[in-house]
C-alpha cells in the first residue's frame, strides 16, 4: 500500500452516532449545572484560542517539535519570535491539550498538535486560511450579510471570492491547500461508506488536483476516472495522480460545470461543490451533468445535510461561513435538496451517511 494514502477500516456510522449522542447528553447535563452566562462565556473563549492555533500553524511549531523536544527559547530563536510572548502562547495552547510542556520545560507534540504538521490528517492550511486575515475580516462583517441578505466578501472586496482568488496567487494557493486538507479528511469516510466498484467510469466534477479521485481509484483497481475542472484547478493534478499510481486510469479534461461540455461516465461525484452556489447556479450545474450522464448514471453529491430541528449540526455553523463568503451559497436541508434535484430533472435515490459530518446524496434521472 502507498503509505501516503492510508485507507483505514473505520467504525460503523451507528457506533459513531451513538457516541455522539452520549457526548451531547453529557454536555447538556454539564451546561445545565451552571448559570447560562458562565456556560456562554466558556464557549466565547474560542475567540482567543483560534488565533493562537493559527499563529502556531504559521510558525510551524508542530513540525519543529516533531524533529525533537525543544525549549521555548529554542523555538523563539528558530521562528524569530519574542521568547516571553511565545511562552504565553504555548502555555495557552498546552492548557487546551495542544502541545505539552514536560517537567524539563521542553515542549513536545500531542495528538492534536500533530494535526498542524503537513501531511496526512493535517489541518494546517485549513486553519491558516480560515483564521487568516481575509476570512477573519469577512466574518467580522457578518452583520452586513444578516441585514442585507448579501455576502460580505463581495461587499469588502468588490468581487466574488473566486474572481478575487484568480488575482491573488498567495490566497489562491492557501485556499487550494485548505480544500486539500478537508479532502484528505474526507477520503476514508467516503470510501468506507460507499461502494464504487459497481461503476466502470467516474467523473470528479470540480475535482481540482484529483486527491479524492485518486483515493477512489486506489481502492477500486478496475475503475477508470475523469478529472473535470477549470484549467487552473488542474495544475497540480499530474503530480497527485502520479503520486498515487493512478495516472494511467485518469483522463483530465479542462472545462466549466456551467457549460454543456461535461464528459459522459457512469457516475459523477461533486464534493463540497453544490453548497458554494445559488439555487439557480446549482440547477445549471446539475442539469448539465444530467444531459451528459447515461440513463442509468448516478450523481453523488457529498455535502452536509442540515437537520430541520434544534439538534446540533456542524452544517449550521459552516452555513454562517457560506453566508458571508459565497454569493447565495448555503448548506441545505433534506427538503431543500429534494427540491433542488427535482428542479434539475433528478430524484434522490438514497442518502448514505458517513462517520464524518457529511453524507453522500445519490441521485438519478427522474
């Protein structure tokens, strides 16, 4: 097995859901034991934790500690930081289980801080992007979005986010690497939940560098793939496809899912694509795929589904990110997805849950 692409056997969805239910119940009990203001203040403290995590990722401290345990003075020297303030940063993070200070005053990594090291299971670039200046300032304009119904990003920058990224190579690279971090986390839950072996060809629509497609093909040796994205999105795909040994089974095609030039295949997978766009734009994307797919073809939309009731859902929080960043982008409920697919000439055949917060929505021609 390629060590760079680990496909582990994950626990079943029902088991993870049961653990989450118990955890949620215990949290509710805990919070009811204290005054509401105290509970809210505790949750408010993330305001100070998030920038600390971002600076640690920026200074690449976890990688330095992976080499060997280091003192705060040594870390400060390497990162050209003030040792006193770096100590205060490390003290705050260590109190949260992110890094650990030993009795000899040297710092070492913990399981959580290792997620700040580039490689498998890394969140480093996701943190650098989401807690970075551009996104942080956008979230600061949440009230604008709530009051006007418009995205704050366009209000701040005078253009939509994808147009902005085309003109800013640094932010574009950071954004792409952030999305790669999320895809790396998604591969195993997707492969554990869905059987791709029934297909002969699968097209990853908006698949970028092809990491998800590589994972699917790696596990399914008889499957061929098509990587479909804008030309700039495909820039690093040859490197990734070759790295995972699937280049000979993948055809890369440059194009836009807003145009009627989508290739024909047995299945199409769209991961975190639909939530970026308005209702009208989503219907255009799905309708274009419907025209290209065979009569027995399937569309697999990987997204979070927001529950209708008051249950906690990561999607309800990420929807705030979509509100301020994307022009009419949003997370959706099951009813909203049903309507979206019907308006595109499709029908949901089933929804496959995963151990991650997202599900695989399988749709066929109506």
